[in-house]
């Protein structure tokens, strides 16, 4: 049986493997297709695509956008967001102008947020500087610098046992050094993915932290009304029970399904291809016609960019 992994990260964002190694790693893992979905950047796509071509791996150009989840169901607009909403864009044109505008905005927002986090950490007696974070990012050849890099510095300096511990103790939502970033509205994120010819996928729905299935359905139905295409069923954070729940949710709302490991190299203890996502999921997504962006009467270009043709 053939498998794919449609949620992978590289050093272009917060992974530890260069994008140019992903084809070889995918082949070693016995995969037939992968998607590179770095956070808020497409910088790694050319090298990853070439690597996959060299090793006979079908490649999906992608991106993972951090999106404002909005207030929780039944809560006022001023309520603290207690979940994380990420939208994957799969089969995107990495050179799309609308997506490029978002990438620039997000990079600027991160650049403003990161020093504020460091300042809060220093107020707590944590002896690190932003130069330490920049040095780590430069060592890893990373263009997008975010909280995982700050967390890694905290681990390296002995302030946390691991990345998850650093988020829990210092920089995760609700922790003392947390700084909220103004994230992207869901409607704009989904429109941008569609404008780039891609499919918009709700990533790891468990991270929304909706314990009530009815509330999750209500929330996901709202995303579907904005044009959401699919739900990520298989994910390293999902139990078998969650997979079944999200499968039924997607079927009820008429959405496609996707899946991936959320591989970050050595930054997380998750193996590439660990979720055993059937290759048929890749094929179904690849063969699904693009939606029209809500903001335009006609699609600006075909979903599959000639720069990154899908492979058999």
C-alpha cells in the first residue's frame, strides 16, 4: 500500500531538515507523495520540489497559515482565544501575488512580536537575547523566525526540558511571556489559498480545543461557508477516536479529507510518514477542481502551477 504525508516542515520555517533533503527522506520513509507546508512562507518549495523530482516522489507545494480563530462559540468578541487555527494551502502557486502580500505582512508581524516576547522573558529573569534567537535561525538557514526558535533557545540554555515545556512554562498562550500576534482573518486566508489555485484545509482540528462536538461542527461549518475545502483527519496529535470523529464531521459538511504527520525533523519526536496516510487521499485532492475565490468572479489561473506540476 502506498502512503503520503501532506503536512511537512523544513528549515524554511521551524523544521530542522533543509527542504533539499525532503525527497531523499521521503523515499527512505517509503512515501509516494509529500507536501511541504512551512509556516507562512513558500521559500523552501523550489528546493523541496527538485529534491522530490530527483527521488521520484510526488510533490505538493503548500503553506501553513496562522489564522485568527475568532471568539469561541458562545463567547463575546473580547474573549481570550483558547485554541489555535491553522489553514493549510495545498497545490498552491508559490508565486501568487495575493499570497505574497500575506507572507510579507506575517513576517513583519513576527518581527514586531518576537522582541516583545524576549523582553517579557528578561523581565522574568530569563537571560537570553533576541540576538541569540537570530543566531539560531541563521545557523538553521531559516527565513521565518517564530516562537519555536525562542523555545529552542530556552531549551539550549536550560530553562526548559523541551520545546513543549518551553511553551507551557513561558511562551504559550496563557503563559507569562506570551504575546498575542494579530493573526489573519479566516476569510482572507481561505481566499488567498484559492487565489493561489490551492485547496484550503483545516489543520489539526484538535488544536482548536473544542471538547463539544457540536461546537466544533458549528465552527467548522462557518469555515466551510467561507470556502474551506477539506479537514485534516490524520495528524500526529489525533487519536483513532479523533480521526473517526473528524472523518464523520467532514462527511457531514461535504468536505474532503487530508492528513499528515506535521513533521518538524528533530524539533519534535514525530517521524516523517508516521500517520500512514493513504496515497489515495493525495490523488483525490490532486484531482479536485479548484474553487473560485469569493473575491473574484473567475479563477486567476489553474490550480496546478506549471512551475510545480503534479507527478504521477
